């Protein structure tokens, strides 16, 4: 079953908007992201906890979506 993960992806010119990825687990999500963004740094991958979006987040394993205008925020369980 494809779970939703959120990711913080950093390019050489700064952070991408929030990225979502569908995967079976966190490790698989990171692999999908590394394949999609080979020149970027995958700084964080996490389950979004209570995060809700009305934007398209995909539905199949490997679906990756960028959400312009939305910045990464660590889920409350990971916040400092």
C-alpha cells in the first residue's frame, strides 16, 4: 500500500517547494526521490502526521508531486 511522505529537497540554488511522494516506506520514498532529483540533496523525508492537502499528492507507488507555494515544515512529532 502506498503511504504519503513529505520531503525537504534542496537544490544548488535553494529549497524546492514541498515535495510529496507515495511509497511503501521511508527508505523507498528516499530512493524514489534520489532517482527523480539526482543532483539535489534529500534533506528530510517523513510521514506527514496530520498534514492535509487538497492538492494532488498522487496515488500510486513512486508518484512524486511538488507543491509550489508550500514550504517544508517538519511534522509536529519531529519539530525541534
